[in-house]
């Protein structure tokens, strides 16, 4: 059996959602590792797009910011924020967008703005950034997050980035051009996807050794359950080696101890 | 708008800030996160103490946080405040949480669209982001209209969001190269700066290298922003430190971490940071001499060269 951590499997499982040739809008952290891993393995022709304006860089390990020069290495263009968020993303040319936030609710909406009341915040978070734009315009949305009850409330305190809002047709009614994006929330317990009939998150796959009950206990709403629920495929030794030695060799994001 | 004739605009940083930044004015900030923030210009604004500022940007990071921490900012309009791996922008966050700082939240595309409207001389720009989200539910409560949703005149039934133009009184950016007339070459990523600068009434440019106009005229396609949009040019090597300048030097994580520790601690620790590294320095060179040795500068420059 391969020695790996759940965090490593999260990255690899997120990478599996990316197809060769995809245009991928990515920030930093685990999404960046997942995209770099996909490019190094099964998706050599994917196109990185980075908010600061970098298009198709050959990323060096390991950027810590969207303005990190490591994320610009040998790009085909270092352009502007308007070009990537406007001419690629809003224009409809981005296949996959990664999102992050403090809260994800049952409809896949994301909060990265405020905990508590907007006017009198308990905790003020960074805000939308490009998140709202990615959630509005990318065809497939990916979220990588730890699975904790407080991160999965029934309803976000503030919807920064739209998931399915409150039902299957809500995005269309709101006027969003991408009416039914595909959705995968990869956590340390499971992979959740959107159930097309209800537009709510359902447990699609479980991390090895995790039960549906465990996921339920750590989710602030009652998640739907796919039939059948499958298991996330563990990584092979070569995948773990690539991740540790080539993608995040200095352990910037990955904790090496299992 | 500044004079359109080609006249030399090279001035000292003190003079540029004194001339174009005023108490109560709006300021557009360049850079993003740990890249190319106009740190030298911001230190000078703080030393001169221009208060009651409205700050515009897409991502606002350490330069904005310093202005807020120094008590000079009334309102921010942006897409984010943070320093990614180095944490949040603590002064900004505290100001919002305790109600002393007014904010208007947009997405990054909405903000750059507002600058685009400003630079095109039109009153607003349509966007298809924001729809369905709480960015259209809540506003700062300032009474200023944040947005308007309209029906697409060419496709009735389709909602479109209009966001208002932004025309900052002055923008402050740090770039790789500029000539004495104010022609600007930005190398590497340019974030929202081309739109923001062309939307601004005045722009102060600090640059790593002051180049001859002849060089600009030989390779005009390299000019990111031509001189009619620029009011003052300041030769200021290392002017983005501790953030990075593409092709010149990497960011300095140790110095950013030191700032973040003071900003997180607030109170006396933060006041000491400002006293030691901003008010207590006569110029940005003084600050650089205090915190970044020649050896360290060589390391940061070499680290950048290794990445190109």
C-alpha cells in the first residue's frame, strides 16, 4: 500500500477533475498544486490562467501568491487582469475555475467576505477577488477544502460567489450565462457534487476508510447521498513521488508526515 | 488632466506627492499582493500625512494596509484586501470590524471594468459577474450608488449589471522603466494598472530605471502607458520593496512577515513599526538602508534572475 496523506490525495483527486487541454483559472495553495500536478501527469496541454495576467506559464515550484514570479515562468503572455478576467473568463473561454472560501452551503454557494452581519462583521474576510467572477463564468467549478461542520453551514452568511443559489434554475433566473456549471467539492472526507434535480450537494465519493455517517457528522446540513457512493481511488507511489519531489519539493503547502 | 505636451516630469518623490496628493482625495493603488506595490510612494504619503483618503484598487495589500494603519483612509473600494500566504491585511480588517473604515465590495472584474469605464470616458460599464450574489444585496451604506441592474436592450429579459466609472484623483504605481516625459514600460504582469492609470486625473510613477526617450521611440510597441496619462516620474530603485518587481528582484518574505507581525499586534507594536520604518526615515532610501542590506539586495535580485 502506498504511503500518502489525505491532503495529498485531495490534491490528486482535484487534479483528476482536470482534462487535457482545459483552460484552468487558478490561484495559489492546493488548487495550484492540483493544476501543476495535472499538467505534469495526464494533462500536459492544459492552459494555466492566473489573475494577475499570466497566460499559459510553465509554473516553477512553488508560488505563494498570484503575483509570485514563479507563477509567470515562461508564460506565453504576461498581460492584465482585464484580459484574463474579462477576455478569457467572462468571455466564456475558461473550462475550470478553482474557488475557495470560509463557508460553502448546501447549494454550493461560497462565502469569502464576512462571518456574521455584513454591516457589523464578527470576522471580516478578504472578499471576492476574482472568486465571484470565476463562479459566475467558469464551466466547471472545483473547491478543495477541509471538511469541518462550520465550513458547511446550511446557508452562507454572505454569498460572495454563486453556486446554484437556491435551486436548479436560479442561476439562469439571476442572469448568469453559465446556468448549470459542474461542481466538485474535494475534502479530506469526501467528494461532493451537485445533484441535478435539487441543485444541492450530494456525497459522490468517499475518501478511503471514511463512512457516509462521518461526512454527515461533519457537515452543517444534511447532504444528499449518491447511489451508489463510490470510493476515491488511492494514489500510486509514482503520483505521490511527483507531488512531493516535483510539485511541492519544499513542502510549502503539503505537510509531509502522514 | 495634466498637460498633454511632452515636457519633462522628473521630480523628487516628496515633490510629486506634495503636488498631487491632497487630504480628502481618491487614490488608485497599483500592484497586487506581493508584486510591484508602490511602497516608496506610499511611505511618502504617510510621512506627509494626507488624510481622509478614498482608496481604489483590485487587490489591495500591504501598501493599502499601511495607509489604513497610519489612520489616513476613510473608505476603500476594491475586490479584496489580503496578502495571501502572509495572511490578511490586518489594519484593514480591524478597521472594517470596528466600523472605522468604510468599504465597498466588488469583484476584481467589476473593479477593472470600473477603471475601464473611467479610461474610456464613459459613465459606467456592463458586467455579467455579481448576478445572484450578495455583492448586489449589500452596500457600504454611504448613499453612493454601487450598481444598477438593467434589462439588456438587445436581449430583453436578460439582466446586466452596470458598475460606475472610477476616475481616481491620483494613482500611484511602481514600474520597471519610465522616461522623463512619463512614458511607462511595465514588464511582466500588469494587473489593473493600464486601465486605472488612464482613468486617473494624475498619476505618480516611480521606476526602477529612468530611460531615454530615444529608447522609447525606438521600441514604441513596448510602451505600456504613454506620457499623456502620467503627471510625475520619480527614479526610485527598489521602490516596490518588500514586494517584488518582475525582472528586478523577488519579494522579501522576512520583511513582509515583520510588517504582518506588527499589523497583527496593532497598538504600540504597530505604532513602533511606523515610527521606526516610515516616520523615522527621511526617505525611502533610509528605510532600505535600515532593513535591506546590499547582500540581501543581491540575493533578491539573483533570486529573480534565476526565475526568468
